[in-house]
C-alpha cells in the first residue's frame, strides 16, 4: 500500500479530492495535511469584506471533504521536507511518511523582514478573513498593493463602511498604477472607478518605512494608519529552499510542465507555491491554480501506475472579474471592458458554482 500526501488544501488539491470518489486510487492511502480545518476561497474575500457573504459561504470544510472522498485529514502545518527519507515534519514535530507528495500551499506575505514585527500576517490564507474583519472597522485603514487583491479589497471595504455610516477614508498605496499587471485598459478603468467612488489612492508611492502609527513613502509623505494590510504580491515560504529542492530565485518550487519536480519523480506541486520552468513569468493567481488541478490529478495517478505524464499548458488569456464594491464589478477580457452590476452577477454565479462543486460532495 502506497501513501500519497497532499500538502495544503489549495485549489488544485480540492480538485484531486473531488475526483477520488469517482476515480479511486487502488492500493493507495490518501492523506491531506493543512493547517486549518477550512480552505477559504479568495475569489470571495472581497464579497466577504463587503458583507455580501458569511464566513461559511466562503469556506470549504477540508475534513468533511477528505473523509467523504475516503482520504484522511490531518490538521498540521508542514515545516520541513526530507526528500531523501520521504518524510514531512509538522509544526509540532510529527513526522509523516510519503511515497508520493504534492504541494499546493499557496504563497506567503511579501511583508519586508524589517516591517514584520509591526504588521499582522494575512497568510496562510485562513488568516485572511479575520484580518478583513479587523481592517474594515478600523479608524484609518491602509492597504498597500495596487494589484487585483488590493484594489478589490479597498473598494469592498469602502462599500461596507458606506453601509455602516463610517468615513470612506480607506487609503490604497501602490508603487505601480492600479491593476498594472492587467494592461492599459485595466489601469484606466480602475482609476476612473476609483475617482467616481472617491477611493483615496496613491500610485507611484513605494513604502519605505513603517513605524507604529504611520507609513512613510519614497515621496517622503507620511500616512497615519490604525490598521494596515499588506497586499503587495506573493512571496514563497522557505520550505522548499530549506529542503534543497529546486526553486526559482524567489524560493518558489520549480516544476516542469508535468507539475513534477526535476530529479524528484515522487514530488509534485501546483498553484502559487510553484514556478513552471517553461513559463517563469506566469502570474500567480487562482485561475492557474484551478486549471492545474486536472493535470495534477492525472499525473499523480499516472505516476502511481508508472505511466507517462501529461503536460499543463497555460491559457494565454483569461477573464478577470474584480469586485469594485456596492454590488458592482469590473470585467476584463482582452479588448472587452465592462463595469457594473452585470459583471458582479456573473462573478457571484461563478464563485458560488465553484463552492457548490465541493460542498455538495460532503453536505
Ligand atoms: C483578496 C484576494 C483576492 C483574490 N482574488 C482572486 C481572484 O478573484 N481570482 C484569482 O485568480 N486570484 C485571486 N487571488 C489570488 C489567489 O488567492 C491565489 O492565487 C490562489 O489562492 C492560489 O491558490 P493556491 O491553490 O495556490 O493556494 P491557496 O488558495 O492559498 O491555498 C493554500 C492552502 O495551503 C495551506 N497551507 C499553507 N501553508 C501550508 C503548510 N506549510 N503546510 C500545509 N498546508 C499549508 C493553506 O492553509 C491553504 O489551505 C486573490 C488573492 C487575494 C488575497
């Protein structure tokens, strides 16, 4: 009997767990190890911040999902990997053996080392909902990072504050233009919506120093804050580098198009925690983490059966739908830009469908 361990309840692993019941693995014990009972769906964090969703709406019960699939759930955080021994170490020293292991643990905060003591962490992602509840009612909230996450959350928090009669004083600080990773149209649309909704945003401002009550930027401007959320992009956990596994220069686990680690046929990875050797610039987002699920599942099965592995080919274009608060969203797809209630309805439909796919397995 072999042991297959899934580390982290990320998107690609949800897919694998969802498949086991339909397509059981012969002579294989399956274990999921994740540090929280729940996997939170980041696509719904903005709706949660705005008050559209309850905490139960945005999370999947990993124990129930695993057990319904015939897998064992262990609540633990993996802190070390010993590839030579085929062992993982948990936060309290427990040792877990594996024959085959897959990592889908997401990414860490990119808070600079010298600022870590002053800011509350948001990652792993089960910490995020509590951080949002704290931030949205804070006297002077600041969000650092003008990417999709920072923009969505700034709009959503202001929408919630409007409902509660609180001042619309959320500040969004970004070193680059808002949504710059999504192209010129996205930048123009995001800025126009921000002006229309009176969102205080400052672009071209690099955070240099944070002290207990204020942020000082490269422009020598000081912004006082009562709570600050760092949403300036993903960083890697140190786990892979510490284990001597192949990584990119930032410490993300390096995998081939088969989601397998070079030189380690028994180690796979997917989602934000990996970098694809042949697509090093691929953005780290939930879209690719979801798309990698079926290839990961197929390849894990093939490896157990000593068959050939399939390749993951990232799609060139994808549709982004970003919540902009007040029940509205911005849809971007190539040349198409659409803002208003309709894109938000589409987003809600897609997000609820995603959640239902997994919840219906155990509910
Ligand atoms: C506010 C916000 C909004 C976003 N909106 C979108 C969006 O609309 N569309 C989009 O495509 N992307 C979005 N993203 C990005 C998206 O969240 C990530 O790219 C995506 O969650 C990555 O998925 P994943 O499967 O790699 O990991 P995650 O979803 O982060 O899951 C990782 C899992 O691993 C567990 N874990 C972590 N460390 C360990 C460990 N050491 N041992 C065991 N388990 C561990 C975690 O608890 C978690 O269960 C958003 C991000 C944020 C912050």
